[in-house]
C-alpha cells in the first residue's frame, strides 16, 4: 500500500522538477515514489538505492531500454536524472503513474478479464524478446495496470540482477528466501545454468494459472483453470507445457504460446459445439454437422522445401473435402486448384513456389465458406433422397 510522506521530496533533471508525496513500494535495490510533475500530472519515480558498480550498470541498461520503448505493454521512461538532496541519493527515472499492479488484482479478475490482461502481458514480453531482452523476474508485482485496464511490464534490468543472485540467496537460506522467488524457473535455482527466454515462459505459465485460480502451480494437485471456468479449461494443457522442468520442453517462444492458445481455444469451441449437438434432439431433416454451419479457419501457416502447410482450427472429414473439390466456380493460382490440396486431420498441404504462397493462402480462405455451403447442400440432398 502507498505510504504518504510526512514532507514532500523534490528531485530534478536537466529540464524538469518533480514533487514526490508518497512511497509506492520498495525492492532489493530500488524504491518507487509517487508524485506529480510541474504541470500536476501524476508520475512515478524509481530510485536506485543500492549503487554498486554492477547495479548502476544494470540500472543504466534498464533506463536505456525503457527510454527507447514505444510498446504500450512495456513501461516507458519519460525522464531520468541523479538525486542528491540528502533524503534521496542515487540515479532515478520517471515514468507514468499506474493505478496498481496485477498482484493487487489477483483474486478479483473474471476469467474474461484475466484472459484480456494475459494477452497484453504476452504482447509486452514478446516485444522484449524480439529485442533480445529477457526479463528473468516476471511476477504479478512487476505487471502494472493503467486506469484504462492496460497492462505493462515493469522492472527490466534490476530484475535481471535479482535473477543472477537467485542461486546465492536460495543456497544461503533455502527455507526463508525461496518464497521471494516463487516465479523463478528451475534452471534459475541451480548454479551454472544458462538463463534464457524459457525462464520468462515458465513464469508466464505460473502467472496464467494464478490469474484464474489464485494458485501458483508448484508441485502436483494444484487448482486448475478448468476447475474455475470450463470455458477456459483448454488453458490447463498449455500451463503444463509452459512449466515443464526442462526448459527445452517448454514452448519455444511467445509466438508459439499464442498459437497454442488459438489452437486449443478453437478445438475447445468445436468440441463444445459437437457436445451440444449430440445432446440435443433435433428435428428430422436438420443438419447437425458443425462443418456444414461454420467454415474452418486457418490458424497457422508454414512453407518449406516447396510445400505449403495450412493448419485449420479443426479436423475436416472426407465429405467436406469432397465439397471443396466440387465447389463449381472458383478463383485460384494457375495450376493450383482445390483438388491439388491433400488433407490429413486439420492440415492441408500443397506444392507451391514460395512467391505464390501468399496468393494461394488468400484464395484458400475464400474457398472455405464456399465448401461449407456445398457440404450443407449435399447433406440436405442426402436427407431428402
């Protein structure tokens, strides 16, 4: 909780001054204050309180990265300087004031709100990874929330230092200090291990489960997302993959996590639709095949060695394939009609040159609803025979 300062503190940079009226939080190497700038706009100031050479270097890297940042789901530094007024000593940076953290919202989020925040968190971490920046200390306290509900990743740089010291701290007092690092990946708990983006993915898996259940999934028999919301039970398998002990067995990237979420969600929706149909008594003559009502969609694309592979949101059966192959009129790349595609489960493959691949994909998307309409017509004809 914020603590009001008895006397406001002032810090200045080369071009601005800031009045600090409350302390928002404190970590192992820094302290965060709240206040206003000269125009009265709310701001937050992070001060490096422990100024060893190593910590200064990391703080400098953090400022450099956050000052360059333009991504909405990563905190941006708006100003920085060095405080030397007696009560505040050391380098500091200025950022926008956030209304709270994900930690404060744990236990209050609806499943839909949790999924919305999680998507924003994934976007922010992915933006960092694409710039070869690994956070290494992701936790709810480091996810800040704006008044409009937008989530942003905070504490880059200093968090890396904390992760570097994790092994020392755990070895020194394994029963007392471990709880402070409950989001650390197994490789962060052993000396001499390489710490990569896989450590961030591990922490993201823990947080995903906690955002829905309030439980950090260490060990076995923890509360699952499916026990809270059947609509989001498809996330449980993803959590299991993200928190695997071996970092090489986790999803390789944030992009892969996003792909898994889309795939599992679409599969889950399809299964729910099938379940609803199978449990409903329908009038004679009514079509109950989901593919006759809702076209499949493309959720992933890959090309290599002259082969284009399209992954659909659900498996298609032979009657749907036959409908695709016999749609009547259609537009296609020369020499690559619908009959050129081979289907297996939820994948469609075709031989295509790389420079034609995107156009083939575009035409394939146009065929999907047409094939579904033809399938429905064919099934209606079968019923009326």
